[in-house]
C-alpha cells in the first residue's frame, strides 16, 4: 500500500482522479491540476529545496569561473595572471565541494522509501530536474500580433494560464496526480510548438534546466530541450513512486514493478527521440544506464514477488528462487558495467555505483544460498518426482556439477549435502564481499536498513553452513557452479502513454492548427461584400474549420466581389467562422437579405492558383507537414484522439447540401464540394 502523503498532495479536488478518471479542461477554464505547495516542509520538499539552492550556487560559481578563465586568457600582466589563477583554484575548490554536497543529496534514497516497518533493500530513485521561471507574456503577445494579426493583449489570459501550468509542473506531487500534471504540460508543449515556434525563426526565449545529478545549468532556445526535460522528470517521478511502495505486500510490489517499468519507458523514449541534449543526464550513455537500472529494479521486485507468493517452499520452489536471484544479479552486473564506462563513470554518484555492486554480490549469494537450501532441506526425490526434478536440475546450473550422475545426486542425501555445502561456501564468500564493498562507501554505511539486510543474510548462510558441516568431513569442499539466470516475469519497457491525459489547445481561439500555425503564412484579411445573384453566390465551398472556397464561377457574384479559389472564410457578417462547420457557414450565407453579406477571407501565401489550394489542403489534412524534423513531435495519439484535443481537419467530407443542385458550367465540383 502507498503510505499517506497528505502534506504533498495538491489542494482538495485539484487533480486527484478516481478509478482512472481523466480530467478534461475546456478552453475557457484553467488547468484543474496544481503542483505541490512549494513551502510545504516535507522531507522530500526540503531535499528538493536544498538541491535548488545548490544548483543556483553551482551556476554562480561556473559564471565566476568562466569570467576568470576569459580574463586569464586575455591579460598579459603576470601579476594579474597569478591573482586570477589563485581565484580559479578557489572557485574550482568551491565547485568540487558543491558537487560533493549534491552527490550526497542524490544518494538520499531513504527519503523516497516507504514508511513500512518491513525490511526491504532500498531502491535508487532520481531527483527531479530543476528549472528557472519563464516569462512568456511579452514574446507570445508579440508573436500573436506579428504573425496572426490579432491583438496580443486579448490572449493574456491564455498565456498566463500556460505560465501557471509550467510553474505548477515544477513541483508535482509524488502520485498519479503529479504524473498527470507533467503529462498535461508535455502535451500542451505540442500545441505551443505548432502555434509559436517557426521552423526558421526563433521566439527569443531560453529554456533553463539544471542537470539532475551534477547541478550544472544548461539552456537552449529549442523547445525540444523543454520537452525532453519534462519527459525526464516524468521518468524520475516514476522512480520516486516506485521507491515509496510497500514491497512487503503484493499490491505494493505490483505498483513498484509498474512504476519502474514506466520509468524505463520514459528514459528509453527520451533516448530514442531526443538527441544532442546539452546536459549529461539526458545523454545517450546516461539514459542507457538509467534504463538498465530501472530494469534491474523491476527484476528485484519480481524476485520479491516470487518470494512472497511461494509460501510453501519445496525443492522446485527453492530452485526457482535461486534462478530468480541469479537473474537479479545478472541485471545489476550489467548496470554496474554500464556505470563504470568512460562516459558515465565520473558522472554517476559513487554511492549508486557501490549500491549496484553490493546488490549484484548480494543476489549472487542468495542464489547459492537457495540452491543449498533446496539440496539440504528438501527430502531426496522419490521415483515419481525424479523425472520432474531431473528436468529442472538439468537447466539449473550454467555448467553441470562434477561428481556422480544426476539421478544419484538427486536421490543420495550425502551427495546432495556435499553440493549444498559447496553452494553455501560460495554464498558466504559473496555475502562477505557485499559487506566489504558496502563498507567502502560512507553514504551507504549510514543506511541502517541495507546494513541490516546484508548482515541478516550473511548470518543465515553461516548458520546453515554450521548445520550441515560435519566434523568427519575430510573431503575438500568443491567449487559450486553458478546458477543459470531465469525469470518467470520478464520486465517490460513501457513507453509513455501521451493520450492518457487529454488536453485542449489553450490558444484554441487563434483558429484550427491545420491553417493557423507558426509554419503557415497568409496575406492580410480581406473584407468582401457579397450579394446573391440569380444563380446564387457563384462559388463552391468545401471542408470544415475553416471552410475553403474551392472554386469560383467566372463572371459570377463571387468573382466580381474579388473572391478567389483557395480563400478561407474566417468570418461572415462579423461572426468568427474559423471553427465553423460547413453547414454552419452555409446557414449564415443563406440568412442574408438583399443588402448582401460581408465575408472575411484569408489566402495562404503560396496557395495562389487553381490547384495550389487542393495540394495545400491535402498536405495539411494528412499531417505530413507537422514537424517532421523532430521525431518527438510526430505523436499520432494527439492527432488521432477523439477527445477535446482532436484537431478539426478542414477538408473533412461534408454532406451535400440540398441547395447544391444548380447547373454547373465547369466540372470542378467534387463529391465533397457544394456550390452556392
């Protein structure tokens, strides 16, 4: 069960879902989700505040170092050089102390663990990346005025709402509501990218983020850096949720497994879809290490789950536990190899590397202990059990143990004791190695739970060895072969489900994204006064949101008024029609009297000409132009969702109007077009 965390929850009714219920937000409403109270004095918030303070100090010291280095290179005065060199040594010393302090904070695993009285080996969680506040009010207002031709001040509410959402996601609660808050902001970045980030023009905004482990600041203009950092925090929050589960219960174990698998999925998605990150925590090598670490922690939870479910332990159950423990050891060995590689070794906290190595040795010891227990505590196989036991034992060791045949080994108690004694000897050696490595790390020595787990396992193996050791044993205990790793539940890497949290474009009023986006340009709005002639208005309409003028009859009323093929109708008689359906625009046109109607239209630049509009329409409806340069922006879940976030494609087929039976002097009217 998840322990209560009332002091970290959002305000009442501000983001708690029930039974998987997903909150939707109407365009006119603010986000229903809020972050934690930044002034709440919980252990986790205090830790995060200390991390933020150290990050700021590191940023200050690095600026001082950069200035001193520039001065050192620029000056030719020897006395100045000596003074600057002394200052540099002082600054570098401060930086080293700050990084050591941050490393110690990153090693505070006990803060993220659960409050249960049960003894569990601590898991490794990640702290969240910190970011600076961001003022988007002026840049977005200017862009709206310049690009969309709208009054920027009319969109202050939407801009402030987005900024409030960003501020809230800096302090997410450590539960499902916090994950939904981060996911909501991540999804909103998709719309922000489409609305305001032109492929060849910068918005002039820098996104500042601090490295999760070193505190080194980085900044970029690219929105991809903001997206990647939020995605990293989604993975980090999953690790914290996984670490706080009560793994003494089946529910807690299943939730921990799910959380660590989702963390692995977030880091893996980040590695595959974002490149050239300026911070080390988002480099390919670091993300590979984090994915493997999460998978190892999943494997550890699976081992604990098998231990919990197998209350009645027979020979085959002990063998299964031994192989599960060997699989955990194998997973942590791979993590340790990754952590000691050149690009990662000096970056990962020493306590992490030590913890992973300790766990590798610990679970290898457990695999040999369970093997000995199966051989020494369980009765010899009967003739009926022998085939099944033989089959399991053939696939148990990496290499078959030396000595008698398998049948004799399984049915002779003395042979079983000898092999069990060899396994116990290896278990004790590995336990002692785990305790030795643990003693090398000052931070781990402070973790009483880990010390208690290692000590208990070591004493248990020693006790078992003394039970089966006979004074008359004159043979030398052989070397037991290692256990073949095997698991009944293979870990999954669960990628983020972006469609889980439905969002509505905050800047919905600017118009459908298919036309009104940052990458499209259009000529200024034209106001055209149109009267109905004997044969109607003389144009063909097609599509929805906005409605397209697909054809204009030469010599007709529309042609005389100046309407062109490829124009989009954005208003009729002063009513905004950017989001209007085909039938709604037709109804507005029909309701006009003899005085005529004023129509506001725009023409996309590059869409002039008889067939250019069709080509543009096809490109927009297929979504082929949606940010192909960034893989992370090609998420079909947002585009295909049937929720409020669905983008209305303008050339969607419409039903033929009953009034579209006029004779047509040209063959340009298609099945999804209607003449008026």
